[in-house]
């Protein structure tokens, strides 16, 4: 039975990671074709840093991802704390159902709805609309990662801090915040990753001249993916992997 479980897990991980491994290998292929191997080269990595369209899209992708993750983490953390501390059970149930709705809702519905909202509010589609859309999209995920940590928190510590004269803001910053930090970091990483990955919402809420990587790659796919995209994807994968390893190392160190 143990052998079957391990085999099943190995098949799942192979299904997930073999395509990424193939992408990394072909980022060093001298041929533009993915049907043959013509030797090892670093040409596509050099071409990547000479391609202004890709670098421009990368700039907007990372700018939107960082700002949206920051805003969503702040808003989501405060919203989770308000839900945990100030809402009655029936109010919390209603708000939780409303929080689940954007997560379960198809992205195309959310994208079209946000586009119509921005047009109605006379917000020009561009950097600002894209940032607002990604922030709105990410907030529920932050709430759903921070709220479980708040439920694990001993509320008597917060009440004791208030009884000793601390203001609610000071008690939250010095008592609650350090305890729920793992949930906040997880929510921020979720928001950052989802923002980089998103295509549908970006497609409906961006304007002319503002392209992120997902939109750029979609436009390239109709003509054929250039090998520089393989190089870029490899670098992004390694960057995210290093970030996750650093976060996990810090969490393990804090637990010890």
C-alpha cells in the first residue's frame, strides 16, 4: 500500500514538473524549433535582455504584481482582523460567503465586470485599472490565508494588552501581527503569484501600451512562441523557487 501511495505521488509530481523541465532544457537549445536539439547555447538569454517588448512587459508585470500584492495584503489583513474581531457570527458567515464568491467565480466574469465598472466610473483603462483589478482579485485570497491564523491566535493576549493600556492599533502591531505573520506572508506570496500568472482579468482591464507577460505571450502564441520566452520562463521559475526556499527557511528557523 505504501508503494502505491509513493508511486501515485511520484506520477503526480512528474506530471506537474516534467513540462517545466522540458521548457528549461529547450531554453538552451540552439534551434528555434522544439522538434530537434541542435546543441547548447545561451543565445536566447542574451536575446532576452535585448528584446525591448519583453523587458517592457516584464517591467509592467513585476510592478503590478508587487504593488497589487502589497495593497491586497494590507487590505486583506485588516479585513480579516475586522471579520474576526468585530463581526457577529451571522455577519461573519455572510461576509465569508461573499469572500468565497470571487474565488469561485470564473475569471472571465470578473474581468468583464471590472472592465464595465471602470468604464462606468470613467477610469481610463491602463496601468491604474490593471493595478486596481489585480488588487481586487487578490484580496479574497489574502483574507482566506490570514483568517485561519487569527482563529489559532489566543485572543486573551490581545485583551490583556488592551487592559494594560495599549491602544487597539498598538496591540495589533505588537501582539497580533507577529503571531499571524506566516499567514500574511503566505497571502502576499499568493497575491504576487496570482498577479504574475493572471491573463483573463488583465486582458479585459488593460489599455493600449500596457502589456504584461501573459498578454504578450498570448499575442506571440498566434505567430509561434519565440525561444526567448523559454529563457524568460526559466528565470521566473528559478526566481520563484529561490523566493519560496528563502521563505520556508525563515519559517523553519522561526519555529526552532
